[in-house]
């Protein structure tokens, strides 16, 4: 398993595929174990790095992970098979915004780590599948230090993307149904839980 994780890290670096930073995934794995999380939904598999590590957090953890890029999807499947996690990690090849989950399906943890510009759409679509005491986790909220420093960015596309992340952070802060805590870990992580004074 350790060898596979190292290989995945090297593959991601060589092919310029973003995977979760080590501090971030360590935080998430500890959170899953400490809070007895059983069912995880991940938006954005990439090569399966975080899905496999989350699934390895505890013996009962199962992860459903969604990926729309075919190359990443195939690589993810290969890695899941390599570590023998076919029964723990279900990889779905589809655009997350087009996925139809079965009614009544709930997850203890929903992890958003896909297209940054779509974060709010992912949140608003999947919040209905969150278990009552579940948590929505979002990664890359510092986005390599660009968030909060938009004026210094020369690239128009990058500026627009950072602007979308900043407006997503505003959306989390202003969301009356969810309480969000932000952690300066890895590339910036948020944990959103439902407020219990809601109906």
C-alpha cells in the first residue's frame, strides 16, 4: 500500500495531476477515523489518491468517487484494483453535476475536490445527500496562496478562477443552514456542518 501511494504521488507529479497535499489528506483521514465516518462521497477522483487513503482510514469506510476525465478514471480504477479496494471504493465515470444518486442515499462525509469554478454548484447539488450529522469538506480554498491576492495575478483566467473560489468562501460564510470552519492545512480546507437549530 505504501509503495502504491508513493507511485501515485510520483505519477501525479510527472503528469501534472493535482492531488491532495499530504497535510490535508492526513487531516482528513484522522477526521474520518475519529468521527467514525462510514460512507464518503468524493467529487473529483483524479487518480484515486485521496479516495484510496480515505478508504484506508478505517476498516468500515466505503468511498464513492466521481470522475469525468476518462484518463484519470482509468488510472483511478487501476490503482483501486492494485490495492485490492474494489469492495471499498466505487469509481463512477460521469460529470458530477449530471450524476443522479438514488433517493434516500446519504453520506457521512462529502468531499469536494473537483473543478474549482463549480464548487458552489457541487455543494448545492449534493447537500441533500448529506446524513443529518454529516460534513461537507472542501479542499484548495487557499489555491496555492492566490486566494485573497487576486490583484497580483496577471492571468485573466486564473484571476476569474480565484474570484470564483473567493465567492464560494463568501457563500459558505453566509450560508444560514450550514456552519463552516476553515483550516489553514494543506491548500486550505473547510468543514461545513448543518446547524442544529434548523428544523
